[in-house]
């Protein structure tokens, strides 16, 4: 009887087989990127890509000299987009930008970059790492 009780002491989840590396990669890819303030899901890790061919995280100085770090994503959602777009001080040549805020809480999260011509992708998002969690 004692032995049986000992056996039952193990938590059911303790002997669950560990995920294979492929499983872990899949889990990593579907991990959510959230609005830091209200935790709305904005994107997933699988959508990260290097917009300039170098890195999916870039730091840029804004016109005031302030350094902003953005993660570039092919897809993002739950964003409220400004109706106007601008080409001024664009960080990605050939792209105009449009301000993107969290649809739930209104926090400025970054920008959508839209191609003016034949550039591919035709649009992507550059979101402020400081305003996101789950990165
Ligand atoms: Zn939010």
C-alpha cells in the first residue's frame, strides 16, 4: 500500500515526454507578441523578418534624436491605423509610414510601412520593442 501511495505522489505532468526540438521551434514560432500595456495579442514570432535583409530588430533615431528600437513583422493585427501616411523621415527607403496604435488601449505601438512602388513586401510593421511584451 505504501509503495502505491509513493507512486501516486508523482504529479501527472512530471513524466510527460519532453517536446522534440521541432516541437519547441513550433511553439516558439506561435508565441504571441503582446501590447505591453493591455496584453492584447498583436502578432506572433513567426512573422518576424529582416525588412532590410540584416536584422528583425533595428534601432533608429527619430527626428528629435531619440533612439527607438523596432521589431519588423510581416503581419500584425488588433491595430488602429491612422488615415494619413507620411514619407517624412522614413526609416525604410521606398516606404511611407502610417501610425499604428493598439486597438484596445490606444497606446502607440509603432508604424505600418507601405511600399510606394514595386518594393516587396508591399507592407510590413515596425513596432516599438519598448511597447511590446513577449519578445
Ligand atoms: Zn494595448
